[in-house]
C-alpha cells in the first residue's frame, strides 16, 4: 500500500518550520511566529517579528527602503532553497514564488503557487467549460452586438 500524503496541517507545520529554519540559518535570526496557510494550489507563509538588530536600527532611522531592498535580494537568492523545501514537503512542483516584507508590525509573506494537482485541473476544466459561453456573451455585448 502506498504511503498517504501528509495532511495539510502537517504540511503547513513542516513548511513553517522549514522556512523559519532557512531564515535562521541564513539571517542568523528566524521569525518569532510563523504561520502557513494552504489551499488548493496556494501556500502562504506569514512570518512575524522578522528583523535582525541591524535591520531594526536601520528601520528606526527611517531606512526602511534599504531593509526592503536587501530582503528582496536575499529572498531571490534563497528562492531555490525555499522552493525545494516546499516541493519536498508537498510533493508538488512550485511554479511561482513571491516574497514581501512589511513594517509596523514587522512581517513577511512567502507565497508559493503550486502546479495544479490532477484533480484540480479536472475541476478547473469543468469550471472553465461552464464559464466560456458566459464570457462570449459578455464580450459580444461589450462590442454592442447582441448575444
């Protein structure tokens, strides 16, 4: 019998732990709180209280832009490691990775878009087949012609 995929709850916890560990290993400090939300083909990892003492000093001296730029550069450099962790945990390919930081409160979001699972593609095909006639009607009425 094949092993079952871990539950979404276990996957979410594993992703939170992996992303926090990568931050800690490469920044010297990880978030104090990390929460991961998963739904369908989307994974969003929210990290709180993220900044190092050096970054906090820059932020306190109105240099948020420098911190944000450095964080964005870091996130792109870390992309392969973040993507590999999520792919290993979910067993699915990551097709896009996005990252954003915010100030007051200190937070970051690591967002992953997963390749649709076979069942998601089937459901999407059904939804799209139902919406196509509606789209044609809307397009026709925008042109001033009747459906």
